[in-house]
């Protein structure tokens, strides 16, 4: 246990006391408030980190769209893949596989 100064009357009191024996200042309440504030601060820190990460990802996405837009040929090619997944130069696959392969080939073709 340590001796601290009462914030109200300035006299020395034990830091484990719940109340100042001189003026009745509520240490217990103060400790509780401080603990809550600290917990809130940590929570805020976590939240703001998550928000910052999300914002960062969005910004990176927007920037990459602005500076590296998908070429119109690739977009058109992919649209064709979507409409026509069975249109074929790779053999027969399921529609999903076909579509993915078709889209990949669009990216490669127009790079
Ligand atoms: Zn006091």
C-alpha cells in the first residue's frame, strides 16, 4: 500500500482506502471511473484501428480503380464469359470453372 495525496483536501491518505478519512473524498469511485475510462480508451483504440484498416482498404481499392482501371476489352471479354460460359476453347467444364477460366484468359489475352 502506498501513501497518496487526497485530491480534495491534499492530505496524505492510503491509496487502498475507499474514502479519504479527512474529507470523505470518494477514492473508490475515482478508481472505478479511471478503470472504466481506461477500458473505454482501449476499446476505442481497437475500434479506430479496425476503422482505419477498413478505410485504408477502401482507399487502396479506389486508387487502384482510378489508376489501374480494367481495360474495356477485358471487361467486355468477361461479360461474354458471364453470358456464355460454355463458349469454348478450353474443353468442357462446369459453368463455374468455365467462367473462371474464361475470365482468366481475358486478363491474359489483353495484358
Ligand atoms: Zn481528503
